[in-house]
C-alpha cells in the first residue's frame, strides 16, 4: 500500500513484467493454462490477458499463450477498486501510496475500462471462472474489497466465503472450502453455459450433417446400383441387391456401421498404391464382418475405378456356379463395352470362358477395374476357376477375395492362398 519501505509497479507495468515472465518459462509453453489471482493479482491477470490479446497477432509465443488460457480464478479481487486504496490516496502526504496502490483507487476509470474489456473478451473466448469473495473484516483494514467490487459481472456468480481478505488466499487445510472449490474447479471440464439459441444452432448443424451424410450415402448406393448391379440379368440382380441391402440397409432403415475406419482406409490405400500387390485375400472366422466391411467400402471407392462385385451366398442363393459366372460376365461386359453373349448349352462353362476373355480385353484397354469376390467358402459343389483370380503385375485390374478360415487353418490364410493361388 505504501512505498515508505520500497515500491511496487503500476498495474500495466506489472502486467507487462508478468506476461514476459510467463512466456520465458519452459514448463508453460504447452498445455492448458489456469490462472489464479488474489486481490491485485486478479487485476494483473486481466491486464496480462489484455496485453497478450493485443500482441497475439504479431508474436507466435503470445498467440500460443492466450489460446491455451482456459480458466481464471479471482480471489477477493477489487475489479472496480478498493476503499482502502482511496483512503491511502487521500492521506498520500502521510502514507505515500505506491504505484500499485494508486492503481486500486475506488471507481478508477482505468479499472472500469479494463473490466468492461475483460467481460467481452472472456465471453467471446468461453473462459470458465471461479469468483470467491470475502465476507469478514480484517483487524486493521476492515473489509478490504466490498461485495460490489469483487463481482466482475461475469456469467459465473461470485461465491461468498466466510473469511477475510488475507485468509481467503491462505486455506488452513485441505478441508477448507476455498481449497476444495479451487481444486474442484481446476480438475473439472472447462465449459460455459450453453444458451437456448446456441443449442438450437448446434441441433441444426447436427441435422445438416446427418442430411449431408444421408445424401452421400444414398448417392453412393444409387451409383452402385446403376454401375454395378444394373448390367446383371434381373433374376440374379434382385438376389445380389437383397444381399447388399442386408448389409447397408434401406433408405429409411440404414444398418449401423462404425469403428472400422482404419480398415477402410487400409483397403483404399491398397487400391490406390501402384506398388501394392495386384491381389488381396481376406480371411477370418465367421461373424467377423468381412462382408460388411467390403460392401461398405465399395460405396466409397474412387469413381475412377470400375467395380465388379459377385457375392457367393447360400442365404441369398447366389452360390451356384452358373449364377456367379453369368453375373460376373455381364458386369465385365459393361466395363469392356462388349456383349456378354448367349450360352448355347452349358451356361456355367460358357460364361466362365467369357469372363476370362473380358478380363483380357479390360486389361488390354488398361481400364482400372476392381473385382471383388466375396464368400469363396460358400460355393456349393464347385470351386472358382483359379484363372479368374490371377492378374499380371502391371495390370490395371485389382482382385480381392474373402473367405472364412478353413478347418484346421484357424490362424492364417495359407489354406485359401493355396486353393486360389492368390499368394
């Protein structure tokens, strides 16, 4: 209060001093910052933040500092000055008030301006506050900070504490209310009350995001039906379409899918990496989501790739050789801009040979094509021709097949690699 026995900096000078002290501390260069100020210290905090806000556009270290400030605690802070400082000013001939004390004059215009700025800034930044006020008088100075001055007018209401100006900053023990309030404030998740209007805006954003995702999903499914399923003869097409809907759902009732982003990204990376192997085999026990993963992935494959998809499924009756080869032949024919042809007698053998011819034509035309064969293990009484699963090293054709692990081969896909020559 008095500078008979020394002196103290004026508020703005002290704030500049403290800001630079904080900036050079290595331990304070990362992580969330919580500032706690008692009495004049609370005003120093506000002035520090004002100086930092002014300098943030010019200095990266200051910008980092102010971006990481999340919470502020005010302990008996005289936001609009203190009567005690005013008395010191009136008796300055006798007590010689320090520069710091003169900064605390009651109703000082600079303090009012600082408080108005801080209210706007804190609201804009969403700063969380804890405001504790004294309610008892000290033996010598009485009540140092009156209730009206200790309330900065923020969203958080002040909490009266049954103590005086000195003891509010010196909790007697860990059971002290001040200690418990400050500790709880520090560890709780920072946040501020969300207004009704903000909740409405967030709800609209969520709805908009959901609509966008639904539009993207439906667009991808429509393109899939047009490009992949439409070339297939109608009797086979309906079976495969029901197969796809089982894993994707319908327009009104989509099937939930999540938690496999890394696997989807891995598949896309394999497809677009020109140095990756031309063939991939996916094996796992039943019920691990192999088919769900592939069906979902097909909806996001880059448009530059043509897709051939033929599921071998007992449940959806696509597990017969004739259905498999005919469906594949019609899809390949569309990509190659050829005709699938009409079988003279044995449809299975005819369309199998036609598939091999069409794959050769597509490779010669260098059309990026992805062939997906799902459910090798469900083929009934036949095995897929190994030649269909082969691809030249420099070919634009990629092949991916999936199957349940074979009995006696639970830990690796070597059994299927040998059966299909995909290794």
